[in-house]
C-alpha cells in the first residue's frame, strides 16, 4: 500500500525531524517493510514502504540522475517499463528497477506535465532543489489518497489524516460546511475535509508549492 508524508517551510528553516518521524510513524500500517527520509534546507520528505517492485534497490526517497530532485511515491505505475525505455532513449540513466524512479525522470523530462505520461494509481511528491519547489500529483480517479494543509506559508502533506494531525501546527478545528455535506449526502466533496485546514488534492490534479504559494492545476 505504502504511504507518504512531508513538510516544506517558506522560511527555509530546518524541518523538525522528530515531528516528521512522528508523522511517518502514524502511517506505519501502510508500509510495514521499511521507512525512508530526505532532509534538506526547509524540507523534509518521508515514506513507509510495502515492498512490491524492485525489492533490493527500490528504497525511497529516490533521486533523479544528478540528485537535484527527490521523490516519495505511493502506488503503482503500470506503464513504467515503456516510459523508462522512452526516457533512456532520450539519454536518462537509471540506477534502480523501480517504477518510482521512472516518475522522477519523467519530471526531469516533462516538468509538471509528467502526470500526463503516467498510467496507474499514484500519489507522489517531488522536491526540486533547483527551484526550491514541491510538486504533488494524484492519479486520475483518486485511487490513492493525498491530503495537504497550508500553515503560514508552509505546506504539510500526507496519505492520511493521522499523518497531518501528528504535526502540532495543523489545526484540528472542524469544518462545519463539510459536516453539513456529510450529513446531507453521506460524502464530503473534494477539496473539503472534516477539518478546516486540511484539504484533499482532487483526482486528476497537481499542486505546485513555491515560496509559500500554492498553485493547483487540473491535468486530466
């Protein structure tokens, strides 16, 4: 199943390692095989892995060729072998046999258009050291969950509410509009959730965070 979580800070200060570890441990059940972390100036990424593809070298986070972009990923890319071949023909060099690495190379080649080249179920986050930006994307029909919260220009994200709520900066205030929808229709329409500060990234959408600002686009 796997799970991802992370924090980016607009002020560039170091992410609290203990908080991120706690957030990641909150989704331990999604990936009991191993965990992985990436820390850099103003950012921390984490994931829990259920090992399925490339058991030996598929540990995340995984970097691009020159280690300037790092990805955490939940899901499965069905066309990763064809995508990998196309990217290798374009000069990309791969170091693992995982579908995860195909995504970060696709990001290098196609930028924020890369989700259009993916066939599968996915939620992923890519930190780009070159632009100091975080790119999130969710599959076309929302098979894989992805939640986020904007807190004073910072962005906190994760696969489940438990991950975000393990961060003390994320408010637990209830979203009464969402509760109204739930009681009326037995569902909460995206991007709303039961919490005021937490939103769902809608299926078929991507999110780009840079310098404390968020841009959301529909790619499908």
